[in-house]
C-alpha cells in the first residue's frame, strides 16, 4: 500500500530530508547536501516563500518512506509570464513506477486545485536555483549547485507521461595556459573602446549586488524560464555564496561608470561536501578547511551582458581576466553550466575555448 502524505510536521520532514542518504548509500558520485542549508531553504528565511506556496510530500510503502517530492506554485512566475504553470522539485524515488506515479498524481492534484494547467520540473525551487534532471553524464560527480540523480529517474518520469520541455547543457573545459589568440584580440578592442573588467569589491558588497541586479534583469529577461529575482532573493542568494566567492573570479564589466556585464565563477565546494556527509558541525568545519585546499575545479555559474553591449567584446574581456586568475590559483577545470540547448551563441563561444559537452539535464512538463 502506497500513501502520499504532506511532510509538514517535524517527523515527516526529517524523513523527507534524510531519504536521499538512504537512496544513494552506495553511489560514489552523489554529494550529500548540508542538511542545515536544506532546512533553511524551506524556512521563512527564504524570501522565495513571500511569493510562492510550497508543500513537501513523502510516499510511504508498508510504512517505510520510499519517495519524496515538492509541489510549487510560484506566483512570481505566473505574474511575469502569464502562464498557469506550477512546478515540482526535490524529487527522489526508489525504482518503482507505482510509487513514482502516486507522487506525480498527488502533485498534479494539488496544482490543479490551485487553478494551474501545466506541471513542470524538477526545480528546487526555480530556474534561479538547482533545476533539471540529469539524463546523461553519470560518470562524474556534480559540481556546486548542480543536481544529481539515479539514471532510472528518467524512465520513471517519462513512464508517468512527462515530456521534454527543455534540455540544459553542462560543458567542461581544461583551463589552458593561454586562450585562443582571437579572444585576446577581441578583448583588447573592447578595452580600446572604453570597456574594463574588475573584481567585485567585497567591501562594497551591497552596492555590487545592485549592479548585478541591473545586469541580471537585462541580460536574462528573454531566456526561457526566466523570472526576475527580487532584491530580497538576490541578497539571500548572495548571503549563501558570500563565504566562497573569490573576488578575482567574480567580475563586473563596466563602460565608464555603467555596469554592463557580470561573471561569477565559484570553487567546486562539492569536493568538500562529499566528505562531510551532510553535517558541518561539530567537526565538519575542520574537515572543510582541510579539504578546501584540494579543490581544483570551478563552475562558471553566471555570465550576463546587458542588451546593447553584446557583440562588443565584453565576454572576451571577462574570459581573459577570469582565466588568468583561475590559472594562477591552480584550478584545472571549469564547468560552464547550465546552458540552454538552443543558446547557440554561448555554445559557440564555449567551443572556441575547447569546451566539451559532458552532462545533459532535462526539464519535463505535462498538462494537468
């Protein structure tokens, strides 16, 4: 017998949190999240909840928790796009189609009761956070803020009638000692035209966030799945990342005093999280400090250029600065993720620096 229950109370939510630790016990590539961070994501501290309704569910079979999912109604998405779509996320399940179907049907029912017509996911909680189901590239662990799941999840979800909405790509690049000469030439032309790239000033962090917001809303507004972040959401995200930001790898491009481009490259702290088993205290902090010295990979999380400054060498300028600092710090690889499957200009740029597609993620949808 399968029961799908809300996981609001303390006992059920604890089982919701702990389920992945059971499902991935023997998986060498899964990276345990920090449990306190996941708890905070679901708390009132997360400004996402000021414009969204979220309900976590667990599935029990014969009394044992065997799956979980979250139903999401994001009013910001509805208001911005006019689309009556809801979402699901934090999906984990044993390899049993009947359990998966029970979860999906329960989320459909909840979203339908909210007046929504489409279900899309997985998203944890939106495209501004972890999203997508890994469908190709299971031979390496995920990098920071990228999802990971069992290969059979694809079969489970498609067996429930979910269809592809969009694929997301991740590229990997071995950091070279020197980039292709064309990139340096384009970057130099950009400098002669009054553009420059500088590290983020951590002493003026709030002001830098304001610059990021202006670039973000201009650069990404036409992207599939985009929903503007509120000031509170940007501050919340930045607060979570501030401790691992490397100023020389978080760059702002400017034309005069106007911010026109932004790049954020983060060290892959999954290398550290892999060794903490979900808990930072009481001794994990010492492990984190010790293992952080071994990080050799980074992830290019954000790259945006304001409308009106594209094709003017801003991207080349940011690349030359970031790769110079990354190589100096001893990083060996950089992941570009995620990239929309139909974002051909960025894909062409990545191929110019010998990037190869090594992971593919999928967002699904279905009518409800």
